[in-house]
C-alpha cells in the first residue's frame, strides 16, 4: 500500500481525568455515569453530537436482554431501570413494571438522548461531543492518553483508566492490543443492518397487517427486495404514529470505510425501493413516506478485545454462571449471516443461494445447532465474567458493550443493549474502584465490585 509520512508534532492536552470513556453508546454512557457517581473524575468522548450509540444513531429498538429467557424476571436493573423510568416520566417508554411483561423495552430515541445528557450532567461527567478518538499514546504497556480530533483540531485526553466503548474496539486496536474480528475461521462478522421509520398511512388492523406482510414476503421470494424479513409494519419504537422497521441487511466489514459507504447507500436504496413499491402498488400507502433512516448503518459485530476469558455460545446455551460475574445476559445465539444471505445463519442449509461453497456451511454444517439449541434454559440467564472486560495486553484498559471478549457465538447474545448497559455499569464501577484503590483494573477485588454493583441496584 502507498503511504505518506505524517510529521510529528506537539499536541495540546484538552483534558485530564481519572476515567476516560471512549464512546457514548449503551456500553459507554452507563460506564461514565457509574464511574462519576463513584467519585472518579470522568470524561466521556463521543464522535456524534449526542450519546446513545446505536440506540439513538441507529434507531435500534427495543432494548433487549432485561429479563430472564422467556420470563418476566428481571436480570438487569441499575442504570437500565433508571433510564427506563426517566424515559417513562417523559411519556416515551413504558414503566419498569410494564416493561418486564414485554420482550423488549420500547422507547423514543429522542427521549433517550436527553435522558443520557441529564444523567451525565447530574453525575458530573465531562462530555466531549463531536470528538473522535483517533489514536493512543502509550507509556510502557499502559495507555497514557487518547488522541482526539474535533473542530478545534488534534488534542490529547490524559487518563488513568480507559474504557473502550467504541463498539469497534478502536482504542484497544490503536493501542496495539490483540483483538478478534467475527468468526474464528474467516474473521467475517455478522451482517450490518439498520432501522427506518415509515409514516403517512393509517395503521391497518391485525388481519390486514398479516396480509401486507405476506405480500412483502412474496416479493422477497421473487427477489424484488434484499430485506431479511417482511416486517415493514413492525413497531419496535414506543410511539405508534410510525412504524420502526428492522429489515435491512448488508454484508461487509464495519471497520472498512468502503464497506460502510457501500452499506449506507445500499440500505437507503432498498428502503426507497420499498416506499416506491408501497406508494404505487399497495392500497392505503399512496402517501407513505420515510420519516427517518438511521443516522448510521448498524454494525452487529466487529473488532473485540481479547481478554483472559471469552464468552462462548456454550456459555449462553447452558446459562453459565461465573464467580466473577458482573452482569447477566439472556439473549440467544442470534447470528445474521455475514454475507447477508440467511437469518438466522443456522437455517442456511435450507435457503442459502451460496449452497455448498459457503465457508460457514463447509466448516460448520456437521455440528450445526438446531434453532431450539440456540437459547439459554427457560427462565434462566448466563453471567458475563469480569475477565471478559479486561485486555490481555493493556493493563489500564476495560472493554464495554459489544467489544468485550467473546467468541462470534458468545457476542451474538451479549451484544443486545440491555446486556451492554449492564456491562457498561460494571466497567465504569470497576474503573472507579481501580482509581480509588490505586490498582490496575485486573487487580480490582471482584467480590467488592459485585457488592458495589448490588448496592447500586444491579443484579449480579
Ligand atoms: C440492525 C441491528 C439491530 C439490532 N437490534 C437490536 C435490538 O432489537 N435490541 C437490542 O437490544 N440490540 C439490538 N442490536 C444490538 C445493539 O444495538 C448493539 O449491539 C449495541 O448498541 C452496542 O452498544 P455499544 O455501546 O457497544 O456500541 P454502539 O451502540 O455502536 O455505540 C458506540 C458509540 O461509540 C461512538 N464511537 C465509536 N467510535 C468512536 C471513536 N473512535 N471516537 C469517539 N466515539 C466513537 C459511536 O458514535 C457510538 O455512540 C441491533 C444492532 C443492529 C446493528
């Protein structure tokens, strides 16, 4: 590859903190709030003009993983419960009690943005929006500062403990720490996808919804659209004046700018293909319109930190429990084929046009699990061990959200937002304890960490 040489330069220090959280998504903002509440001087760095990650920028909803599998028993509380109650007070989410009866917590992304702002402000987190983490400066094995770029130029943010909540393990990767990416055998990650809101039509009754979904399913079979399901009338978000559809999918690498660019444009094209079809050919949808597409294409999976332990698919299936548990998950091994062909990938034998040339099919088909085998036991959950948040190489780094240490199958369950928020709360609490005790995150007393999490309302 052709290269150019950047001249070295002195860079101003923008800020200094005990805990520096990079990324303000479901894995990031709870970490910052928890760290600040436990007395650490905390900075959160976020590339967009708002926090929430895919929950806001991706319009992803509902929040999954808050109850045990097929049960209304909560497995995550703490900051997730507080966020839900604050959104409920704004008329933009169900009450916590109501949410336990639902498979996911529906919410309004705009309410989430302002709730996160408030929680960060009240906890005393210094938030730097419009700021991209671009590099790290190390002292020995540890990170001394992250380099950031924003409208003011290039600056450094100095810290003691760093939380990588970028979703793509940008901090760990730039620090030269080992990271994994997708499937063990070919490094391909789950397909990307996105949500869009559709409005401008009268919402039909249940019978008509079924008919209309069948209509789109038929068009999918004919190859007219590339969606992975027909649910354009699904209401994943809280308000009911629009639908919030989770239908799109695009194979590609979310850490490749060319793949991201292609994915954004492909998804928009598909959404508009659907809208034109609905307007021209489906009664009642003559005036429908795209209220909004997501701010960014959603990566389901990309780089992940390598920690002393990696959560596995088997851990999910058997509802594994660990002595160093710091969060609970209940979502299943939910894998979208990396090539954007089948969903779930375990059904690829039946429908995949790649047939026997697919690397997944070649390497896995003899040990392919059935649908029933992809879930934790009914009424149960799996623990996320603290070791999944540590880096084997960088002692003052903690991972959070979807870049914790897990296999492709393990991350397929742990990636949902309820679990990411529980992990985030644990990462921030651990970071604050490490600073207070003057130890590395890996030397934090985990039984004390669990005790503090319990005192803060978390279920561990
Ligand atoms: C199509 C799709 C459907 C999904 N459906 C659901 C669902 O129904 N329910 C559910 O619970 N989960 C769902 N998920 C999963 C869930 O949305 C994510 O796994 C979760 O949001 C991960 O949280 P995170 O904080 O780790 O990462 P993200 O949500 O990606 O947040 C990362 C944050 O870091 C910021 N950032 C990234 N890099 C940098 C940088 N270098 N510098 C500064 N800031 C940076 C980003 O702007 C973002 O705010 C879905 C995901 C996708 C893609």
